[in-house]
């Protein structure tokens, strides 16, 4: 596996603080860097950012962690982390989907349960992807995705109807909501926080349900789970409750599920190894 961190820094900051020739200027306003996770320059960027934050400023504006695996690495992983690449800028809540918040944490929103069928404006799903997430973490999949899973005889997955808000709440034949039945627990080796530099204080909720804002490492799960399904969600949540945003569970899939998606050339996903500890 190779791991790199892509960072976007305002051009004015980059020109002043970074070595000449570092990164690529994008649009004249930002410097794009993609550095190996063991590059010493990352420590320097972290130190600069720490000094900025002491002044209530930020040195960088965005970051993404990229991991690339050999096919053999993914195929040898007992469970594979299914990373959904696209987020819809909407949520069922906007279109009448009901939630039961009676057991939800008042701080992070963990424990909230969807209490009605998902209703969305499906014209907003203008995508070539076969799987997307809403801002609230609702997983929407194409009919092609559903048909591949049914043909693959997968256990622990369920597809429920989505109603089209743009067409008098008629049932969609193109999109379905994916529910996952299995459950695993993250181990302490899973790193969660605000950013890769940890200059911001991670906000783990006191209720214990939501671990923090962003996943920073590969997924590590506790051993001892029962392999009784082809798809699992983590007991713990990642994210924040703000507006339409809700913290979400991570999704892990079996090798059988991974093989079905790979052979069907399902679009809109990335795969990462998960570690069992």
C-alpha cells in the first residue's frame, strides 16, 4: 500500500512559507501538494499550521488522504472498507423522511433512527456513480448495483424503495436505499480526528457513539466478530450533527461482496484494506 496526503494551501501562504517549487499552483489562488505520508515536509506544514491556529487562522484549506493497494492486498483482506466517493448535497430530511430521535444524543446525533421510507428529489442524483451518500449518510444505490448484489446472492444486505419527491412521491425504479445488517466494532488502532496534523482538538462525543470528525487511518476492527453476513457497519459513528449533516457508520464488505462489485464494475466506490486486531 502507498499512502499520500493531498493538501490545498492558499497561494499567498505557500509562496511565503514553503520551499520554492513545492507543489502546483491551481487557478492562481491555491497550491496543491501531494506528499508521501512519511515526507518530512508534512511535519513542517503541521508546525506552521499549529502557529496559525494559535492566532485563530488556518494554514491549509483542505486535505485528502489517498491510499493505493495492490490487487493481492485487497484480495487478502478478510473485510474490505467500502468508501463511497460521492456525496449528494441533500438529505431525506429535506423531503419529508422521518427520523426517530428519541434515543439520539443531543450533542452528536448518534442513535437517531430512520423511521420512514426515504424520500428524495431523484433529479439531484445526476451522477454516473452506482452508489452515493446523502448528507445524512443515507446510502443510495442504482438498480444496476442492486441487481448485481441479488445475482451474487449476498447475505446481510437489504434494498428498500425510495420515493421521488419531484413526482408526487412515486416509487423510483432507478434508485434504492441500501441497508446493511452485520455489525463490527472499531479497535483503538483506528485513528479519528479533525485533520492529519492533529492541531485541532478531536471532538469525541461523551456519549461514546461518535468518535470524531474524520477517519484518518485505515479501518481496524476488533477480532471476534461473527462472519454471518457479506456486509457490516461499524457500531461507532464518524462525523458531526450540523444542519442536514449526520454522523455515519463505516461500511465493510466481505470478499464475496468485493468480488461481485469488482466484476460488475460498479462505479463510485474506492476500496481499502481493513485490519483485524
